[in-house]
C-alpha cells in the first residue's frame, strides 16, 4: 500500500512537471525584427526561447516599407524590437509611436564604425575609399557641380566583422529582456560567432584570387559599400544608399562612360530593386550581367539565400563566377 502511494505521488509530480514544461515552452519571448536578415540573426541567437516575427519579409525592400495597422498591433504585443539603426528604417519611429510599443528597442548596429557617402554621387568616403574620393574631386574640377549631402550608409551587415557586433547586441538585448535565458543565449551566440568568423575567412579566401583588374563592379543601389571596403572590391551604383533615390540621366551617362573607359567586367542585379536601369546600362555598354546579389533582404526558405550566412555564400559564389572568367 505504501509503495503504491509513493508511485502515485511520483506520477503526480511527473504530470505537474510536464505541465509546467509545456507552459514554459509556450511562453516564449516575443521579438519583432525589422527586416529578414536581422530576423534570421535573432532566431540564431534566440533559439527555441524566442518567437521572432519579421516586419519586412524576404525579397522585400525595407527602404520603401510602409507599416500597416496590423504591423502596429503586432509590435504592440511584442516585448523586444530589433532594428538595424543607422537610419535604415525611416519608418521606425512612426511605427513605434502608432503602436504604443512599451518594450525595449535594440539597435543591432550599435558599435559599428559607419561609412558615409555622398547621396548625389553614390561614392563611399573614408579610409577605404580614398581613390573614389579623389575621383569625385576630379569630376568637380571638370566643372560638374552637384548638390551633395553626406549620409550614413546603413548596410553595415554586409561586412561580417560588423555581423559579429550585431550578434553581440542581439545576445545582450535578449539577456536583458529574458535573464533566465542567459546561458542559452550565450551558448547560441558563441556558436554563431564562430560560424561567422569561419565564413569571413572563406569569403576572403574566395575573393583573394580575383585579378586586380576585375575587382570593380556595378550594383543597383549602394548597398555593398561595407562589403567592398572589407573585402577589396570597388562598388559603383547609380542609386544612393536608399532605393528611393533615383539615378539622374547624368549619373547613368557617367557610369556608362566609366564602364567603357575602365573596362568594368560585370553589373549585378539585386533581389530588392528594379532591374530595368541595369538592363539599360548592360545593353549600352555590352558588359555582362553577372547575376543577382542579395543586399537588403534574404530569399525565401526555398531560395539561394535563406539565412545571413547563406546570403554571403551565394553572393561570393556569384561574384567569383562572374569575375573570374
């Protein structure tokens, strides 16, 4: 009789523990990420403890995103909001205000040393872009005067070294919002940081073999400044840091002239931009279209770039295939 009572008590405890575990697994930290690349990074660090919803979906342009009342309602119910920062989400403050969001907003780019660029010229500035800066001064000396505005380039994730900063900020934000999950977030982040470091080595090794004369490319909008500065490519774009910036006829004519004079080997499309302008440039110069790069958004799960690291693998493979031949 006594043994039976002990067994019954043990079974009751197991049932209670099971119910407790089920309730905990359902009670995940509710996180919102502004766009798909950031959403993937939050999922990698958060693991099973975090429910992540992304506002701007894969293959969509965050620059022109227009939040809906449903987005505001979703944000209102979240506990933490991850954004890129650096001016990338021009709609963010409006969304936060309309939603009445009371949680914590984390800028994943905190600590990044930002690049700046001239919105008119589409050239990056700083130590990594001295040659481009000199080229601008030459254009001005020829009498081509432009109204320029120095703006911050927000596409910092395109340098994997910055990706590590994003992961650290995501980890710390999750720990602050969910202290009980600290050990999980630290382990997940450590594994992810190791994978990013290995991918960074792979990118450098893959691009190291490109000839010096084939390291200059054209992309739709200026999303690859950090990539070019980190990995030794010169990126030229008819549009500025935002896809809302339209290239002038003078800018396009200048790029066409530059392609012909400098024998730039390829132009690359982007998954979030209109292809017609680059199609026109390719037709008028005879330069080949090297493929599609993923810049501001991942692909869907069945595409070639469903995660942040897959995006780098796809982009580097596309670049090397086009520039090596």
